[in-house]
C-alpha cells in the first residue's frame, strides 16, 4: 500500500509526504527474526513540490502530525527515513554533510513533537551507516516505532550497520 499526503502553507510551500510499503520479502533480505517480520515497514519520503528557502517549523510540525496520526492508526507500523549522500539540501550548517543535517533535523523535529504531544510512546531509532569512502558519504536511517517494538527495530538496525 502506497500513500501520500499533501501539506501546504500560506507562504506557497507544498510538501508531499509519501509512504511506500516494504513487502515481507524485502525485510527478509536483512533478517529472519520473527519479531521484526511481524512489523509493517514504510519508507517515508518528503518531497518538496513548491516553495523556496527553508521549510518553517509549522510545516514540519504538520508533517509530524500526519505521521503521528498514521502511526496511531497502524499499531504495527514502523516508519523508515533514509538520509543518503546523493542529494544536497538547503541548510544553514555547512560544516556537516547534507545527509547528517537531514538526520539531525529529523531527530530534532521528532523529539520536539513527542515532547509536546501526549501520543503513544514512539521511539526514534537512529542508525549511522559508515562508508569506506569517508565521513562525508556516511548515511543515516531512522526507524520510528512504538516503544514495544524497539527491540525488534534494534535487531534490524544492527543488521543494516553490518551491510
């Protein structure tokens, strides 16, 4: 099941939140752990459809609202965010790579959301994937899950770091 949600603001920014389902065969490539295989994984992609400049806090908060609602309605869902080295991003910190910036921004957005809402306890499990070409090529993955699924997600995270 692939889903998308459009989020707009009055300044002309338009972000599409796309959720793409990982089928069981894809997850089995990384692990055959039963606790992991009972979960439903969704790749989350944020696509900027229009707007210029930095995305403001309200728009990021609206993205968080959409994802939290989805998680609330889908108990075994795990959201997967991947920050690769292939695309640059408008940022105000140039001493870190674009993928590390996106990873930090995502973590901050998530932490702020969880602190300000009385939603079920969600965990942001961050995985840092080393690259033999050096630090600038390092990649980051985030798994958002319910607290009760944290151990299973940690299993998958360890497998990804070994790849």
